[in-house]
């Protein structure tokens, strides 16, 4: 395959090589004629051989400077500088080698003139490719090819310039006809980028969209704060156009891959004004570096992201333990090469946390020092009808992993909990509160540091509302919301995983850590924004249907109970609950009650769970 690619590149480079050879010959002949030394130069013995050597040297130097495998349809000022240096180096090296090979040199003024002419020929050959590639959409000439959406670009900086140049180059993955820019830097207003005018500030997005017939907006301000971006997205939503944005780390994309930059839809995480929590690698390094780490539920949304985020901390081994082999298999092949480069071994283990022999075997074989416990049943409506499975997996599965971590003297054990554990109204939340109690009780008895982490809804996780909305939107609607006023706290998968890892560094034993997730978000507003960001109208193009609360669903979630005081931690975005509730002391008795109730029916199981978890108040019908 590699040989085929190299052959293809060589074939594609032949026209440029021919142009450079002919350009070298023409440049010398024109230079000799222009400097009135043509008789002296052309009549020189071995002139043809000398000229052939100079052409060969130029081709080799140009190849060294990657002038035959560059994407000239995306040529920039940097590429012009490369041509200057390459042609200069080729001329100087040709002069030196010619003198050594033939015992003589052409006059110096011939070389100077030849270099200038060669630079013009080489530049024109490359930049004609650039001009030809952009023939589809010359906005500054007032040409708009039918079918290309008229585009307003937010951000007249490096990223916005890149978007415009890709559109002008006819890149199908950055599709559109750039009509104008807006930028809050007033010094840029009235200027032009690639011939495209900067017509105003972001506050004028709506007005300009109407005046200029804008069909889509590209937000190209990756360095802006979340608050600034939210303001811009709100203005774009009000404009009623389809909205795209650029990759967050567009500046980190290698030069040779810039042609592959693809616009992406605006996602709900883009609309969260709160800045994401970042992982303090210096803080987490001490308890993870050189350690063996077990991630239960390692193939799930949170578990898999924890595994990804662990790699920079350089543990010796990461064990992915999950009952579902497909996601573990995919994750292994995704991260294994990156892990190897960091001298980290990735191990996959298939099994259930409810199966003690399998669990014990994993602990016996690998002797993990840090455990992140993400394995759980989490879907609220499903667990309402399957409380036995929820109790066996979430409660007694957690008890099994906790016992193994204690028995094998792990350093840290971190439980992934949820805001639904606070005053739970459903089975899933109640089982998670029971898990917190198990962890806090064991923390009082063990040398292992046991702690828990609570966070809200995780955007993009399996079964979360956003993938559902996007699927419904793709199918033409309606988008379904259980109640018009229902609210939830939201965070991203990477953010949730960073919180879990950071909590391990902060934990001393028995804590429940909570992330400052800002203000809760109304689900109905999310649905409306997703529709409007697609350039559609709510109620006309796409309906939103209110279906009614599901069993066990709360109107709003809480992050702590009223009698759970919190205090700040070394990480300003994380607080810790600093009081253990009294019922934790009788955890063993509560577990026995649940164990004795596993053979009962659904109503009796819920009643037993309510007795075991005093803050749980199940619906009664």
C-alpha cells in the first residue's frame, strides 16, 4: 500500500518536475540574454551538461523542501517563503557543484538574475494551482456558484481565514461561499481577508444575515471562552441560519492535514457557558504514575473515557473490566498504540462484577492499586421495572468490588455516583445512594482510600437525551420531552472523567465529591436550540412533543441533601461533602435486608429499598 501511495505521488509530481527543469533552463537563458552575457554563457564548453546539472540540483533541492508533495491548492504565505528559500539554495548549490564539476562558473550576475526568474516561474506554477482550485467561488468578485450556501464567518482571525480559504479553494468538506466576516475586534471591521469584507461585530450577525441573504454561519473562534461562545451561538440561533463550528484544536492540526479540516455541527456542550474542568496532571500523577489501575465498566461511556484520560498520568497497566466485550474490544484497539508509546500495558478482562470468582481472579492476577468503579445499570425507566437486577448489579456488585479492593490492599477506590442519588425518586438513584453508603462505611474500616464522585447528566453517554434528540431530528421529528419545565445538570464525558480522576488525588477517605456544574438547564430549551441550530423553525419544520414524566423521573435534580454541608477543595471546581449521614453506620443491616428481599416482587423490592435507603421515596400507585 505504501509503495502504491509513493508511486501515485511521484506520478502526480511529474508535471511540476518538468516545469522546474524547463524553468531552470529558461531562467538561465533569459538571465544570460538580459545581462548581455549570452555569447559568453552559451558558447561555454559543456554548457548543456552544466545546465542539466543545475536543473537536477534544483529538482533535488525542491524535493527536499517538499515542493512536490505539498497541497498547493491550499498554498499560503509560508509556502511562498519556502519557494524563496528552496530556489535560493538550489541556485547556490548548483553554482558550487558546477564549479567543482566543470572547473568554471557562470558570471555572478547570471546566477542572481536566474534565481529571480526561477522564483517567478516556480511560484507561478504552484500558485496557479491555488488559483485554479479556488475558481468555484470568488466571493470578492461577486461570483456565487449555484448550490453553495452563502456563508457568514464569525471570527476574522487565523481560524476564520482558514475556513474562508478552504471554501474559496472549493473544499467539499468546508462547503460554502464566504460572503462576509464579523469580529468583535473593531480594528478588523472594514478590512478584507482573502478579498472578503469584515462588515461588523458579532452583535450584527442577525442584521447582516438578513441583508446579505446568509444561509449558514460558521463560528470560527476556538480560542474564545465558553461564555463568549454562548453569546455568539445565541446570536446565531436568533438569526435562524444553519450553524457550524470548527474543531476546538484547529491550530494543532498538522500543516499537511489542513485540507481535511471539516466543519462540524454545533453540539450541546458548545452551548454550556461554564468552562470545562481540566485535569491537573501534576496533581494526579503521584497516585497514578507507575500504578496498576482497574476500571470496572471499562467499555462504557464514562469508563472508556477514564481509560483515555489515564494515559497522560502514565500508570504501568490499565485493566478494562466489562461484561460487554464489543465496546472493550473497540476501546482496546483505539488506545493501545498510544498507551504503548507511554509504556502502558492495556489489559482486557470480560466478566461481571456480580460474579465473585471472575472478580477475584482479576484482582489476584493483576493486583490493582487504584480502582475506578464505573460498572452499573443506569437507565432510570428500565430499572424502575427491573429493581432486582438494579440491586444485584449496582448494590451487591459494588459490594463485591469494594470487598476485593479492601482485601487486596488497593491504595484508592473511587465510586462513580450520580446526582440521582440525592433524595432519590427512582430505583436507580436509590441503588446508587446505597453504593455511596457502602463506600463510606468501608472507608471507616479500611486502609484503602474509599471515596465517591457525584455528577449530573453526561452529554453523549449511552442513552442520554442528546443522542435521542439528534436521532429524532434526523428522522424529521418530533423531538420528545417529558415535561416542558424539567431541568438537569449537564457535563461532558471528558469532564466527568477528569472529575473522577482528580477526586482520587484529593480523597483521604469517605468523601463524596461534587462538581460545580453551574446552573441546571431546561431540557425543552435544549430541544429548541438543536432545532434552530439546524436552520429549522420550531413548530413549523420540527415539532417538540411533551410526553409526560416517566416512572421515577424527577422534575429537577439536586447535588447534595439539605443536611450535607460542603467545603471547597484544592480544585476550585470541585467541592466535597464533609458529613457522613447516620444511616451509613448500619449499612450492613441494610444490605442484609436487601439480600433477603431479592426473591420478592417489584412492589415489595421497592419497599425494601425504601427501608434500606431512608431518603428514597418511591412512587406509589
